[in-house]
C-alpha cells in the first residue's frame, strides 16, 4: 500500500473540499504552515507503517511521524523528498541524488547512489515505492527513467527514456506498486503508466486537460488493497480514483495543490501543499442486512444477506446473546425452536464499528383440521400460501383456508396468513389466495 509525491511550487489557496461519488464519506484535516511540531514548511512525500502511523516528508527538510488521526508523535532529521516504510519500520528516502535507508528510530543504515546517469546513479530521484519482496522502485526524474533495486540496494533493472510514446517517460514523479504492477505518475506527459514488475509496458491513461481521464500535473499515484488507483492531479486540485485497468470511479475535488497521497487502514491521506494540510478521508461504516424471511414455523431456515458499507469484517449473532455465530458474509441459519430472535450484525473497519438488528419470529407448528402437514411459505415472502402443506398452491388450499377462518383466528399467527396486510383474517384473504392459483 504505497503512495507518492513530488515537488513543485508550494503555493495555493484553501478551497472547500467536496466528494463526488466517492468511496470515502467523511473528511478531516490537520496541519498548518510553520516549523513547529505538527506544522509543515513544504510537503512532498507521505507513507504509513504497519501500525497505521503516518509519515510526512517536508521537501528536503525533515520527516514527521503522526498517529493515524494526525496526532504528532516525533520527527526525524531526514531531508527527504519522498519516503517508503517496510514491514520492519525501516524508512527508505529519496535524498538529494541518492537513496537512503534508516531504521525506525531514524538512524542512517545505508546510502545508495550519487549523481549520474549510470545504473544506480540518480538525477533528482523523487518517488519511491517497495514491493512485497522488499525491492525498491525509484522515479529517477531528470534521467526520465525508473530504477529497480533489491532490498540491499543492488541494481536490478531500469526502464524508460525521454519521450511521449508507450513506455517513454518525461519527468516521472510518483510511483506505487500494486500486486504485479508498477504505476508511474508520468508528470511531464500528463498521464499515468502501468508496467509489469520488470518494466514491461502494459497500458497508460491521460492527456492534458480537466476531464475525468485527463490531468494537469499527474504528480502522485497510490493504490488501495483492492487494486484501485488514486492519482493526485496537482494543478486541477483533485484526486481521481480508477480501477486497476483505469476505469473511472470517483474524484475528490477542492484540494489545494495535492502533491502526495497514501491509503492505509480505510483512510486516504492527501498532502495539500497549497494550504499545508493533510486531508484525511475516512470510510464511515454502515451495518445493514436483509433476511429472505422474517417469520415462519419451526424449523425456519433464513438466508441473510450482508449489505454493510465499508466493512472489513462482519460478525453475526443470531440470538443476540453476545456469542458470534458466523463470520460469513451471507450465512444461512436454521432456527429450530419457536421464539422471537433478535439478530445482530456487527460490521467493523479501522475507523470503528456499527450494528444492525432484525427480529425473526419463529412459531410453533400448526396443522389445519383434517390435514397432516403444516402450512409452508413456498416463495419465502413471510406468508404461508400452501395451507395443506403438500408443496404446491392449489384450490384445496383455498377451501381449507375458507373452511377454517374462525379456527385460524384462535390458533395460528395472523401475520403468516394475512395476505392483504390488514392484521385480521377475513374473506379478502381468501380472494387473494385464490388469485395465486
């Protein structure tokens, strides 16, 4: 889960933020201009660690570390343009014309590269990203190429030359690795390019403009765990979300010169370099579900369908007794004993939990006088149309209903036989049952 970056004129005006058809439903901001803790004097790169902490690189100045909600924790004297964090908490940074590795306390461990055009030499390296094996990908901006190193800093491969054709690059900036693909913010060509991990060109998106598939400064790119791609569109003051094949999904507008972004723990973090703020978009979680039937005779089999939004995990408690009965998304449960059951679905993500409740009414079996089988609800709509219990709706069901109306008022749950929904057993119910034949 990476992100990215770059530099440019750090000027701009604060504007309102709107969310159009977006995955994220709420927003908070933190930060201001200055050199104190929690303030920013230039913003160029951002990353998160496995604990959800957020690291902000301040354009060749320092790196500050925050909690996932913007609480200041500490800072490191790392003059980075961009940063990446591995699973051990080590910090990789593009510094001057080199790549530097620091431990989680900010102690320098290694430096790789210097100014030049040969392999493992750099000219204004900007974006940096890691893959699942720890390999390092660097946007070598003024050399118009991407360089790939292993976790020990050894050169593996590189790709890209100055140009505008497929696979060519012009001032590459942000970079992110998503599964088996590398996405590069090809800023000078106003596009994003997709490559294999070995640099094989796959596809690209973009040209100069303001449409949903255009950019005016494609400066940074990031991905979420599902593979969706987010592009910071610097001069258009927005972030655009696409699927992994560049299908448009949503956009977040009203930002002030977004320069870097990262996704972690159901949050999207964007650096607004024009107003020196971190924009933090959250996934509000909403628990919701349906049941194909909410009442019937025991044993009652119910199919539940999870409709929760932004949930990472779900837990079903079919009797609301505090015990988790299922973690499946759409479970089937059989209620064998008559009674009223409150079903509780709890949905959770990194930002919290939400619950939804529903009541399932399970009744003791009854058999109509003169018959041997219990009525059944053939279409699972909560109404028993099969009065004689033989598995079909037929004229004998109408006869049995009409002949036993007085008996029904005393011996059956009205809700299962009230076809006209007026809360009583009456002749209109007979008519409606007849119309089902």
